[in-house]
């Protein structure tokens, strides 16, 4: 089983719908992240969390929200999806005591039509 | 602010040829440096990382990278490329301390010709 699990792996949704991407980890890491990947733009940080009571905006947080339900769970929500949010989304984790090496989930393909 | 530049968007090599992917970083102190590989339809896998010590680091799948402080570079190399190495490669820079989050480059796409 993967250490960082994302659900769903693929989702097609309509413009204006609310969609949630969920992430859970078994690595015991304190830090969790959501990234978005678009062709030619690399990985862009949406939100990150250093512990359960800590939530921080990344470089592209507009249109997104997150919830850290537990140390092992970090969900990303699109309150009202729009087509330019079509992308590949990655959840990731790191441990500050291990040089903050980032470990990624397998990604969630989201298409907004 | 820290940043990473991968100058090459695409690199094409023949199978069996050597490979070097370039990565330049900007960081105020000794950086933590990483290379990741993303195969088609997959997530990102850590290839190797540098924190301190020997500037030539070995990674998985026969890859190595060399940290050159004077050139602010951390180039990835492989002596003989296999067709299965075709993928997207990302360089990242981070640092010590609780507030640092690794910054990623835009990636280099490796194409391998038979």
C-alpha cells in the first residue's frame, strides 16, 4: 500500500460544483501539502500544514480551501469548480526532523467541464 | 527567496548515451537539494538528495548528482540511459529549519530514442 494515498484518483466534475480531494498518510509525518501540476508550469503549492492546527496558503490558494482533520489526513476542496482548475493534484508529506524531504502521493486527475 | 531553474524544457538522447540534466538554484545558505522523477501517469519519486558532506551523491536507478556551490548547480547525470528513463525530472531546493518548504523547478522532459 502507498504511504500517501489520494482519493479519488480521477474525477470529472461540472463547473460550479463542489469537489473534495482527500489525502491520508501512514508515514507519521507532521507536515502535509497540496500541489497542483500543469504542463510547463511545474508544481505549484496550493496550501500546506505544519501540524493539525496549522494551515498556510501557498502561491495559488485562491479558489481552494483545505482541512487538516488529523495528523494523517489533509483534504483539499474546490468550493465552486471552474475549468481552469483542471489539473493534476498532488498531496505530499514531509518530516521536519528528516530534512523536510517531500514524499508524494500518486496524484488526482481533476477535470472541470 | 529561494528559486530553482531548470534551463532545458526538453532533452532528447539516444538509448545508451550519457545524460546530464541541469539545475541551478538560488538560496542564501547551504541548500538542501533534491531530484525527483515522474514517469507518465505516475507520482513523483525521489531519486536522490543532498544535505551535506560529499558533493557527489548517488541515487536510485543509476543516477548521480553533483553539488557545485561556486556554480549554484546540482546537475543530474547518468552514464547510460535506458528507454525506461523517459520521464519528467524535477529539481527542488529547500533548507534547514522549520519554516523552509522545498521549491520546485518547472521540470525537464527526457525523451529517449531507440
